[in-house]
C-alpha cells in the first residue's frame, strides 16, 4: 500500500506543477493582449510614421533645391531648345500610285476523320459515302500563255479610256530620236547632284510587291520610270501624268520575279524583260503588246536571271544551273542559237564589254566573277580570268565607256573595282570598299551600277540611317549622298536616266523614289 501511495503522491505533484505552468502561460498571454500593451504598440507606430514624414520632407526639400539649381543654370530651357532643333517630322508614306486592298485568303478547313466519314482504316466506305469538306486552294502565278499578250489583256489597274491615253503617249515617245550624250566628269556630276531633290510627289507605289529591277526610259519629254516586281508585274510611272493611278499603269506579262528590265539603246520602242518563269519578253510600245522572244520550259532552277545586248537584236542570257544562252530575236524561234554550261551555280548578272563585244563578265553565287571570251567558247568553256570573292557575288558590270574597269558587289560586305585594261588572266583589284551589303531575306540584294557615260563613279543603295543612296568614286571616297525626308526606306535597286539628271530607286514594298 505504501508503494501505491507513493506513486499516487508523485502523480498528484505532477498534476499540480502542470496546472501552475498553465496559469503562468495564461498570465503571459493576458499580459500580451492587455490594453496597456496596445498603447505601447500605437506609440511605436506613431514614431515610425513620424520618421517617414521627416524623410519625405527631406526628400522634397532635396528635389526643390536641385530644381532650383537647374533653373539657375537654364539647363531645362537648353534641353527644350535642343529638342525643337533636332526634332524630325514623322515620315508618312506617299499615297501616290497603286491603291491596293488587302485580300484575305480563306483558311482551309480540317478534313474530317475516317470515323466521321464512315470509312474503315483502309479508307473503304462502310455505308453511305461522306465527302470531306475542303476549300479549294487559290491558284496563283500560273504560267502565262506563250503567245503575244496585248496590253489590254494584262493591264491590272486602269479603265479602257485611261489605258488608251497611256498607249497613245507611248507611241509618241517611241518616235523620238535618240539623244547623243557626251561624257561628263564626276566633278560636274556632283555639282549637279546638289540640285536634285525629292518630295512626296516624287514617291509612288508602282508595283504591288517587292521591286527586283528598275529602268528609266530615255525619253526627254517626260519622266517615265519602269519597275519589275516579285510576282511578274511591270509598272510604268509617268511622273507628269494623272491618268491611271496618279500616272501609274500596272501590267502582268510574267508570273515570277522580273529580275532585269532594259530599253533597247537603238530602238526606244522596245522594252525587254527577263523573268524567273524562264521567259524573255519584248514590250513593243508602238504595237502595245508583249512578245515572247525566248522560252525555256519551267522546271527547277531553269530561270532567266539576267541579260545584256551583244547587238541591238542579239541577247546574251544567264539561266539557272550555270547555263548561258545566245538568242537572236530576229529568228522568231524562241530557242537559243547557242547554249553553254559555264558552271553549276546561279549566274546573277552578265555584262558585255562596251568596245570588245566578244568579252563578257558574269557574277556567280559560287563566290566568283568570271571573264569570258565568246570566240573561244567550246563544249567545255574555260574562263579567261576568275575574280575571287569571299561570298556570293550579286553583280558585276563593265565600265560603260572603255570597259577598263569591272565593278562588283558581294555579300562579303565589299564593293570592288578591278582593272580590266588588259583582258587576260592577270586582272587585279584596283580598289576595295567596305560596305554593308547584308540586306537580309526581305530586301532585294544591292547592285552597284556605274554613272551614265562615266567611269569615275558609281551608285549603290545603303543600309545607313537616315536612309540614303550613296555615290562613290573609283579611289574609294564617298563623292555624294542622296537624302531627303521623303526617302524613308532602303532603295536596293537604282537606275539613272541615260541623258538627264534623274535617279530612281526601288524598295521592297513596291515604291519608287525619284530624285530630279
């Protein structure tokens, strides 16, 4: 019994100690939540707010002192004056030219599953046939007929009366005689360049999409710019006319990019164009038709990239996969008289020597510009000289008077001038220019061109800001820069009037900018 009593006394003492602990805890809790403690907390909050108010007063005082210092130094006034001087007006796109509306293509519907069509996994009909719902895809860029195309049949933007007036004007232009143009030095050119300006009336949308080629008709009675686009359009823009769309008339003689447009030097009524659709067409401005003078069945990489004149009626044409054709337009065969395999890559341009017509130079995507002699062309032609570049060559052109220089544009960010006084394998580089030629995927590659009847300077587009067109001399200096508020985009392709001071540049949205 004593044993059990001892245990009981211990349990009783533990219970008493536990109750005393609970009481002490309760007392502590009652101390925390007492009203006296609440007054202590509220005093702390008031002290913190007082500190914040003091800090805010100090901050405002510092701001006021600094503003007073700036005002005493007139810095704010100087900032406002500088903004007024340097502020440029926001450029607005010219509304002249083609008025095109966006066409929304229908989204094709998903085909129904075999189960909903009531077919087995092999596609066999189980019961009643069920026709899947598809939206017929819109067929675009269909190969044009190989017959002669009338202007009226391929005109895309004018009524009959406006087109008749345009064709009448073209017939009058073609009757003009060619103007002899004497050589002009680069210094004389630069003096005249300062008088050439651009405004909103000299910018118009001539084609609905990216411009691949530009030419200016040699007429002196009006300014007629011609542009070839990505999807086979050729746009004519008469800057002094209001017929059509502000003087713009759009035709579609091709179905793929028009990479080269040239007016025949001896016959101004003939306008030749080459296209990726494998055709060369001649626009007759008197008959108002597009005649097909050469045709290659369209297949992979079988396109007509560029051409030049061996004579007024004979064309030399670069094609896909390194082929080169000689075509006499008088035969009417639409076939090459001679065909050569020069390489196995795209030859982007071809240029014939102005004096020695048997020599020509090609620009190839394999990183070479090559000189060729037509007299020595055999089954396996060998180039006279290869002009190596680090990357693909966009263009190569002989100088227009003597042919003593070759001007090339390459994706290695360089413009080069080669000395071609001696047409042999020892052609050397005369000058190399650093120039940003990285136009990217959505811009037409640059092609530097010589000034008309001048061998001292050339013109090329630019990626610089503000947007500009640059003129360089053969010694490597920038001779002049064309700029203006109305020039707000990169003009990749440029062309000069052969006898007048008119420069036209085409961009990748179909707009043409004219300095005159």
